[in-house]
C-alpha cells in the first residue's frame, strides 16, 4: 500500500509500505476513506520535535472495516468507522471515567501511520465507533474532523466548563481553535471571542458562532479580553496552540474562579507558580479523550446539525502529501484532507 513517511524535518515522502495485518485478536483493519495532516504533525516537520528515522505519519482516520480479529464483537466488516489518536479498551476504570486517552491499555495510533491506504486499529471494539450507515461523500470531511480536531476542540470547551451565560475566549485559530468555537456555541456560550488575525479564519470562526474577533496577541490580547468583560476576564478560555505565550495569554485572560481548557500540545511551557497561585484560575486539559465524545459528535454530523468538515480548505490525493504539509506549514491551508 501507499503511505506517508517522514524521513527528517521538511522531508515527507509517499512510499510503498507493508499492508497492515491483524496482529492481535482485538485488532481491526480499515480501508481509509480519508485522512489528513494535523497541526501536531508540523512539530516534527519543523524540527521542533526530533524525527527518529523514517516514521509513518498520521493519526486521523475514517474508513470501512475490512477485517476484524477473532475477539472483536461489536465492530464488523463493511461498517464505516471513526477512531481517534489513542486506541483504548473503553472498559478500564480510567476509560469509564471518560479519559480514554489515558486508558491503562492505550496505544498511540500515530506510530501506525494513518496517512495511508490501510490502517491496523488496536482494541477495535473500544476504539472505533460506527456511523448509522455508510455516509454520503459530502459527510466524510466532517466525520474525519471528529477523529481529532472536533473532538479536541470539544474537550477544550468541556474542560473550560463552557455553558449558558458564559463568555468564552479561544486562543488559537487552527482547526482545533475554530472547532472549539463551534463547540462553545453548541454548549450554550453567550459570547464567543475568537483570537485570530487571519481573515479566512476569522470568517470561519464567525460561521461557527464567534460573536467577537480579537486580533491582538499576548498582553495586548489579554487587555482586549478584559475590555470586553468589565475588566474581569472571560469565564472560560480554550487554549489551542501549546506555546508559552498562548498558555499565559489563556491564563491571564481568564477571570478569578474561571476555567482554562488547554488542548494545544505543550512545547516548553513553564508555568509561574506564584502567578498561578494568585490567579484563582482552574486548569484542565491534555490529550483529548475524543472517544468520550464520538457517539454524540457522530449523531450531530449524521443529522447535519454541525459542519466541522469546513476546516478542510485543501484536498489533495495522498500521493501529494508533501504539498499538503508545505501548505499547512506556510499557513496557506487551515487543514489538508488527503484522499487515499
Ligand atoms: Zn481503558
């Protein structure tokens, strides 16, 4: 089969890889209907994370089940399924508490390489959720968004305790930030402030329910949020970048007693203890337990109540993955869908 392999920062190739096979009786093999490039794939692409030799890439996937192992009970060949970036059993105490991305048996899917024609999914019964029917093609981008960016934005909003009557600010205008705006709106926020200086992204944020756009960053951005909230800060702030600046911007834009939901993968973030102590801000976040939200998100997409697939503003054949990485790296595209 064909699949994306990163050899070094900036060096992404589509190569012939071995077809995946059932290795454990809890595995499933899926034929991918669509896959995509993640903002987090840019960390190794830019050399911020080390690339340890040729690495299969990709952890976002939807597709048709081809084959299942002997112990798989609920997932069946022919179903259209969605999974997320950690395989999980969905039965352990941590999973039952809703933290499937910290499952005691979790396995990262990224190492298996979902930017490919086929994928082996471990713990298929716990990891995969089937849609009601095999969907029409126009719904596939939205289901693919549910695999990571929608589920992650949704978790950010839940972790930030978004709810009716609240003012919510979103730091970050990538796909996760934009879909956190969608989540905040769906969860009943009264005002949603998107922080973005890029016009196409501002427009999409408005489409998803942003009531205000703030273009300033850092301390100036914090000052604008305070201006909009009687000097108090937002009730809920979703951090969807993962840098020192964005994290401090999120904490400082939150009012005392408010909540930060942080879902940008942290890189060299160090929090000042004394400032945190006196801020009275709740912090919750981490790798999103997307599996917790998949049944609800699938229902919202199947009934066309939400359209998260609009974050894909560039679609390429899998063979042109290198151009997809370049387009995202240069911010020419918000998110790139790859057709296997
Ligand atoms: Zn578990």
